[in-house]
């Protein structure tokens, strides 16, 4: 169980790029990073494209005014002059800025934690992966619920053969908050439906990459061999970007998969659901009931497992934060992700490659896999929702 005691020698000096007052994800980053005050200290930021608004916001969350910068380039330059300058930055800006900001930070010797989708193309991902490796730096990616203990309970059950051979993967992430048109849309919503700023997808990249990555955490031994993507723009002004999509998958072990992502599931307040069906049993988990895992063994009564209980696997119990009496949520998952990335950065700084070789965290390869999946989805959809070999 995680109780906030230090896992690294000292907290990392941390800065944020984006994530200010009008952003939708900044507070999630700070919740994750600062949940354990042993891992990060927020010391600087370029929080907003509006410099004055960003400075006002930064000082309101405790960052010194002289370390609230107008833009990321100024942050990099000024922090480099300080003996106590930032060591790692989080990039919580619109998609189209991720690549240039990440590259600039790595070139300046800073570790990076970036929002998803990581970049627009696999080629960009591979360039950044090469740069990070040459600099000896870590790039982490924030896939929200991927740090939840019951996700890792499912992974342990699959690994230990409790489900048998996996046959069916059925996952979804939907909500209804974009069911109407984009009249009077927030700043955060406006860029998400602009192809120049969002990239080649809307909901596939914005929320689909989360559940695709999480499915890979549970099923690391299985890879998508072929897929078919059918995507829709029910609000026509969003075309060519989709606000709803279905992806069918054939895996290399013969399993099949179905993924549904939508922001026009009217009335739905937001739900992620995962069901993995094996030859012996099935497991199902949803963030609507995050403290419960449904375990269904063929021929036996269904079981409801609760997080934090001693009958769970060690892989789940080791990352539980609240204990069995209280519900684990998104903030706890983000805290685990930020902890794992901090441990990766600490190990990289100490040259402990042995630890890194077995350490789990969503890094640059996970980000690249997500972009690769998006490229294949777009290629299928643009070909008339045709089956394509996964490339």
C-alpha cells in the first residue's frame, strides 16, 4: 500500500507549461504530482497564453511571481540560469504544441511529462524517443486511470492464467458533453475540434488513446494485428474530426476486440468500461464503480472483488492508496502515474538502468504506441471503414 513516504531521495523541481485557469487538465496534473509531497515541488510555470492571466493564476497556487513566465521559451531560458531551476516539466497544452515544446525541453536537459495524444505522427514520436535517449532523459505520458489498482489486478489475473486464453476485449469511454453544437464552446473545447490544433482525430485521440493504452497494460502479450475504424461527425461542423467512433480489432493470438468512444452519448456523465473475456472466466471494471471488479468464472457464482482487500493480487495491493474502506479514484491513479515517472527520472539520473528495465510507467514507447494506433484508425476510416493491417 502507498502511504506517501518517499520513494526517491528528494522531490523533483517541477514546472508546468499550460494547465492554467481555463484548462481542463491542469488540476489533474497537480493533483497527481503533489498528492505525495515527497515526489515533486511546483516551482515554476508558463501557465497560459495570456501572460498576465497566467501570472495571476500561478501566484494564486503558490508559485513565486518571478517564476511565472510568459511562455515556455522564457521558462526554459530563465530556469537554466538558476542553480535551483526546474528539472522536469509537464506539458498540458493543446495537441499541436506538444512536439515543439517537448523537443525544446529535452534539448535544454529537462525531463518531460506530456499530455496525450503525444504528437501528431509516429515519425515525431520516434524523433523524440531518439532525442530523449541521447540526452539520458525520461518522457512520461499521462494516461489517466492507468494507475488504478484494479486495472493492475486485472493484469495480474490475466498473467497468472485465471481467465484462460483471452478471446474477447470489449472496452468503451463515452460521455455526452459534446452532444450539442459548439456554439459558445469553451477555449478548451474549441481547440479540440480544430484539426489544425487537435490533429487528425477528436475523441479517438482525446479519450480513445486512454483506453487503448489501458487495455495494453492488461494484455501486454497481445498485439492488434488488424483493425477497422468507423467514425462519425454527428455535429457536422466538427468534420473531418469525429465525435463518435467504433474500432473493431483482430489480435495476433486470435482474439477479437470492440472499442467505442464518444462525446455525444447524450445523458452519459462519463464512463470507462473494460471487459476481458477468457476461455475460463471474465473480468469487468468501470470507473462508474471504481472500487469494484466483477469476476465471472464459468459455472460458478459471480464474484465482486473490492479494491484494497487482502484476497487481491500483490500487484494491485502494492499500489492501493485508500484501503478497502474508501474508494480509489482518478486522483489516486494520477498520483501513481506521477510517482512512477518520478521513480523513472530518479533512476535515470542515478544511472540505475537495472531498475528502469523492469519498472512500469507510461513512457515514450507507450505514447508512440498510442499515436501508431491513431494513425491506423484514421487510415482505416479514410479508406471507407476498411480492415487494415496494423502498421
